[in-house]
């Protein structure tokens, strides 16, 4: 049985106890942009936040790209989210290659030149990447300057967050 089939079977059982109040329109208080790494799957619980309070935006490398900006604009302008939290993490897989290395590998494996994505957004330093993503979010004209944007690096070996500031100073929490 495939994992999809197992998930469908589990859903059929779990849905019997579904709470219909979960169908209310979303009203998140914070948008979190974080990596798709499974080690961050329970980030709301790790932060002591209720699922209903969080608008979770996940992608490989915690990138503020066009899709993340689209999600942040919708979250802040339509759903009423009042804060943005960007959470990178230690030991990210995006630290293990460069875009050109991956493109070369894919070209060799498939015999095709890449059409999309135009960029994979690999990086060499999680803190520097966090600073860059903060600046991308803060500089977008449709994300209100009244919405705080704060960045963090989550240490996967300790479970602790370290705040990263655009100016370079950091604070451990």
C-alpha cells in the first residue's frame, strides 16, 4: 500500500471525529514562512502557537519568492495577519549545493536544459539567507510597513530559536 493510500485510509477514519467548527473562515494572527523540511512540521507546537493563529507558508529554503510574497500579501491584506515570522534552520539541505551544481546534475540525469525554475535559491549561510528574506519581505510595497517582519534561525539539534536582525546582531531565545 502506498503512503497516499495509507493517508486516505487514515483520513476516512479520522474524519468521523472531525470538528465542523474548523470549517470557519481563517483568521490567522501571524504568518510564518519556513522551510519544507519535515523537522519543522510541528513548528506551531514548538512555538506554543495554536494552529488557527498561524498562516503557514512553507518552501524549500525559506525563500521570499513570488509565491511567498503572494501568500504574504493575501495573508496580511485579506486575512488580517498582523506579524510575519521568517524561520530558517540549521542543517538545511539548501546549504549542500549551489544552483549551478544542481542544474548541471539535472541536465546530466535528464539530458534536458532547465526551463523552470529559473532559480533554486540555494545558499551558504542560514543567517545571511534569513537577513536577505527579511529585506525582501520588508521592501515589498504591498506588505504594509506596519506589519513587523522578524527573522530567526531554528537550531534543529537544540530546538531553540535565535533571532536574526538585518543589522547583524543576534539574540538567542
